[in-house]
C-alpha cells in the first residue's frame, strides 16, 4: 500500500523538465513545457487554416468558421453585444483549456493539473471581468457598485473579487486533478483495457465539460457586471 501511495504521489509532482542555467538555475516545470507545446500547435494550426481563405468557405475553412461562430454565439448569448470586445480573449482561453485538458489522450501531462496554471487563468479571467465593469461604469460607477444594493454589503462585495478567481481556480484544478488521480489509480491497479475506456471519458468528455464550466462562469460574471450598469442607467 505504501508503494502504491508513493508511486501515485510521484506522478502528482509537477517535476521540472529542465533548468535554465541563469542566476543559480531556474527550473522550468513540465506544465510550462507542455503549455509551450500547446501554444506551438495552436499557432501552427492557425497559420495552416488561415491560408488561402475564400469568400465562399470550403473544406477545413468550413470547420474553422463553424468553431469561431459557435464560440462567438455562445458568449454573445450570455453577455449580449456588450461582450463583443472580449470575444477574442474568451475564445483563446477556451481553446487553450480544451487543448490542455485533452492532451492526456496523447500521453502528455495536462498543464491544468498544476495549481499555478489554473490560478493564472483565474486571475486573468477576473481581471477581464472587473475590466468589463470599469469600461461600462467608469471608475466612479465601478467603486460605487460595491455599495449596491445597500452600503452594508460593501465588505461582501469586496470579498467577491477574491472569491470569484478562487472558485474558478479550484473548480478547474480540483476536477482535472481528481480525474488524473482516478486514471493513475486505474493504470496501477488494472493496467490493461479498462484505463483506455475511462481515459476517453476523463480526458475527452470531462475535459471538455471543465472547459465549458470555466468559460461559462467567466462570461456569466462579465454579464452580471455589465447588466448591473444597464440597470443602473435605467
């Protein structure tokens, strides 16, 4: 049992892939290296898919435009036209998280298993959420919103700024880590056939579900910030 626990814990460690020989050595964790790989793949696919674009789309251009249109409609249905300036950011985050969660299918360790990665994604999301409120209300209206609907709620409204990124971060990290632990336990206990079946569920279905939840909550929080302004103006 101790050997089993030790093997499982060793797989949970976010090991350094290599060390940059500068200032005593800067370790570069595996999650960063895999992120670089994902970024490279996305950039290559982007360059390939935007070549020879046609007014009437054919072939792969149809699929790319369908994906972009799907993402745009998804976010606009939640945020309305006020969300148009943020479509590129939200779409990029959605694609990155989806790739990160799906890379386990190809034997790579998901970057979202690293708490540092999910925390960075959450703080980026909360920055854009608060920015959307500032752009709609202005600085004066933004700070005034913390005392709505009554000034008594000021401490709770301030705490909400920290609670939102924490919930986004821990929800994504916890689910990805939980799926990883279950899969590693199955590989150790039942190394043949069964892990493949569960792998498709956790790496594909659950990975896409977690992507959906993260971007849905981010766009929903943004919608609330911008809707509050519309109600205030009304």
